[in-house]
C-alpha cells in the first residue's frame, strides 16, 4: 500500500470532512493521516481488521485504568475496500522528543496492570513472529528465496525456544513494541501511542526492545542506562534475553522485506540485516526504516 492507495481508502471511508486536507504522518503497517482534531489509521490489508478492532478496545480499557495513552474517537473499525480504518483523537503537538526514560515510566504503569476484566477484551500472546510469513509474502521476488527460507527457519527455531523460557518478571499486559517513537510527549507528559501490539505475555518482551536498540541501532549507553534506571531492572541480566532478542531480530528483518519491492533502500537494509544474522555478527549496525 502506497500513499496514493491509502488516500483512496481514506476518501472512501468518509470519516473526515475534507480528506484532501489530511497530512500523511507515517506509512508502514498503517498509513496514518492527521486532519484538524482527528487522526485516521488505514491498515495495509484486511488481515489487520481484527487487530484494529482490538486496538480500539485496548484504548478504552487503558482510559478506564488511567494509563496515559492515545484515545479512540470511535468505537468501531471500518473495513473499506479491503483496508481497516480507525479514527483517533489527535494529541497536542509534542513539546519535546520522547526519551528512553519516558518510555520506562509508562512501561512501569502498564506492567503494573492486571489483565482486563471480563470477556470483552482478551489480550493475545505477543505473536512477535506471526507476521513473518505475511511480510515475506509481500516481499515476493524482490528478495532472495534463500534469505526468505533462512528467516522462516530462524522463526521456527526461536518460536520453539521462546515458548520454553522461564520469565524473571510476572507475565501480564505489555505494549509489545516498546520504543520511544511510540511515546508522545505532550503538555501533560508522556502518552503511549500505537496500541495494536498490546498483549498478555512476558514483560521481558517490552524490555528486550530497548536492549536491541542499544546493541543494534546505536542507542547511546547513557540513554539505555536512563531506561533501565527508571524501570528498575536491566533485561540483559536475564538468561532468556538472547532468545527474545533473536526472535525480534528475525521479525525485524522480515518486516523490512515487505518494503523491498520498488524500494532499493529497504532492499539494501534487508540484505545488511540478513547477512549479519547469517554471519553471527552482533556488532553490525542496523538502521531504522
């Protein structure tokens, strides 16, 4: 899905007074548009409809629990021309970029939550590797079939290993994609955004993300230390860290692959990542995409 297609879906959805004035904020699994007091998310394909519906329910649950998070403007996810569409309240402009410590502050709140009560909202396990097949399928012939086979083999191996882990922290609600980019710093303080990966699983999933940011993406050591100091624990002390790290690296490679068709920069980054995994070289720098 490119911006042109996303705008066609946005126009067909009819959720904005004038969709032509909408500004594209990001384009990934979702195209995210902003217009006046609203934000609209257009999902890549119909397979994401269930996740979109759950994200709305999670937003309402977090509001009731007092967790600072993005708020839904509607209760229903629409399916428009094969794409899920959800509408959100637009947050005030950010007063500064989010820092790792801001993320840790919010994760402490999330990790203190019990599971949602009642049957209306069932948080799934963190299916970190569940998107690998779909992302590789979207990559198609743009990537080497041997690389796709290699990632499928890694996926299966790490899925088995992760299922056997003994956690250090008590399992429960997690964000699922805990990065500073998913924190908005408004006038009232840090707010969680992008709730679609909320899950009930090992709390360590949320913490490994920042460890990987330090080890692969160049997050400075002092920034990582601010995260662990605010949270109160460093996941790298846990024996299972390498397993969850390996699973996330596998998923991250496959995620980039879906952008490879028609995007040479994505293809180059995909090849860089896969080569570093094949070589077992944990020092190779990866670049956000």
